[in-house]
């Protein structure tokens, strides 16, 4: 369900804090459009650190794998990346559908094209796109607490959600499962991968 306890602005703020703490750079230098790699100088290991901080902050489990890896695993090798390590049309179509959920006016994701080198993908990860991944997980909050049945989620610090009935921690889905479920549903709705 779409939760409304933690607004997107708060997620962006916490994302900036996690990045600034990991990379030891001024928070003011980080904008929602900053590419973590291109603009802020993050390296692959930094992503583990940033993810860990976010998991602690929100009580969530971030995805460990990119959507490309999930497509390959679910629909077969070569579905998302060809033998030259370039993105297939299928991969680009799926990624564009996913990105368009949080699209703003004027944003078109033109750099995402079939034939693009998959190694260029990490540089496209921005503060905003990572925050959307967090929001996706937060929005997996079920309506009712599975432990006591109450629908009275609350947060005291603005980042951790607990049950107002039994104080259980919010049972979010993990990031990888969410991507897999999304891929399954999107393939059913759009039939992008012809078998
Ligand atoms: Zn409860």
C-alpha cells in the first residue's frame, strides 16, 4: 500500500545524509539529480556502505542486484544483455517502464538505449533513483500488522515505522523480491518478452 508516514522528501534527505557520511562530502553539494559515481565520486564498495546505512535508518532490506540481473535470472541468459555486454531492446523497454513511474516533466531517459554498454548503467544511478527504490520498499507496508491485525502504523523518529497496536517493526518486503514481483507483473501486463 502507498504509505504516507514517510514522505519522499524525507527519503531524499536521509539519502543525502547516508551519501555524505559514506563519501565524507558536504551534504549541500548533493542534489537529487547527482549521479553517485559521475558527480560524487562513489565507487562500487561505497554502495554497500550507503545501502547499509539506509537499511539501518529505515529498517528495510535494499536490493542486492540490479534489475538487469533479475531479468537474466528470471527470463534467461541473453534476455537483458547480449554476448557483447550490451543492453537488449527488452532490457531497455522494461527499464523505461520502471523509470517512468517516477518521471518528471522533461525527463526522457534518452541515454538509455539498446546497445548501450551495461557497464555504463551504474553511472546512471542518482540520488533520486536510489530514493525511489527506498520508497518502493516503504510502500510495501501491508495495511494490517501481520502480528496483531491492527492498522495503526506509526513513526516517532520519522524513519522507523512500528505497529501502534503491538509495537512490531514494519514488515516490509525486501528490495530484490519487489523487483522480481514487479518484473513478473509487468511481463504479464505488457508481454515484452516473447517466448
Ligand atoms: Zn501489531
